[in-house]
C-alpha cells in the first residue's frame, strides 16, 4: 500500500505545481497562445485526478473500466464505490467535459470565460478531492 500512497502523493505534487502555474490575471486579457497553455494546465489537472482514482481503484481491487467511455465510467464508478462524493463528482465532471473538448477540439475555439469558470474554484475542488481520497489511502 505504501507504494500506492507514494504514487498518489507524487500526483498531488504534480497537480499542485500545475495549479501554481495558472495565471493570476483575468483570462480574457490573455492571448490565444496563453489560453491554450491554460487549457493544457486544466487538462493536466483532470489527468492527475484520473491517475489518482486509478491508484485508489488498485488499492481497493476495483477493476478499471475500459472501452470508449472509460473516462466517464471511471468517475461514475468512483462515485458508486464511494471513493468520491456526489457533490465532488458533479464538480469533477466539468473538468472531464473540458478534457473531452480540448482533446477533440481546436485551441482557437477556446472561450476565455469558460476557462476562467474552470480556474476560479479549482484549488478548492482539489482540496476537497484530496480530503476524500486521503480518507481511503491513510
């Protein structure tokens, strides 16, 4: 179990470093290139969430979902298995939807207001996520 805990801690650190790189100024003031960088950081945040959930699934001997909707299934199963709360699930789903958008879309279609909405509460969401995960991996 210690190995899983170390991996989760490494993911926490990577997410914290990612969040530290988000700009402090209003996003509508940024260039298209800078917005693309913010989008990448948001995607990195969500990828870290998924990586941690995969570690928790291994700890709890839960089979990881596969197939074309595995990203959605991972979040649904994490809620069903009470790894994360329903309230947190709803918040994380916004980042899942954005991950899908940025993976399959184009950076020139980024909406600064949508990005800003995702960055406003991201630190609080991460704190809430860590709290819920730490109850399992301790």
